[in-house]
């Protein structure tokens, strides 16, 4: 079983990495918060939750099989 930290063939890994990068920017570079209106934070988290759920449901084969 291939247990890579990041596998470029995995759409879920790409979305998780993008989420982590945005979270890091908001945490360590708070000036980036000026680009995202505060009323968008809830919908952003809802969208991320839906995206992860959709990606999980689309996954039918192991990454190793790709």
C-alpha cells in the first residue's frame, strides 16, 4: 500500500492542500483576510465540506490503481 503524504493523482489531496494553503495564509499572513469578506467564511466552509464529500463519493478506485 502506497501511503504518500501527497499524491498528485488524488483530487482529494489537491483540495486538501489548497485548503491548507489558504488556512496558512489566513493564519500567518492576516492581511490576506482583507481579500475575503467576513460574511463569506460560513459559505466557504460549507463549500469545502460539500467538495470533500463529493470527492469522497467520486472515489471508486485506490490511488495505486491509477
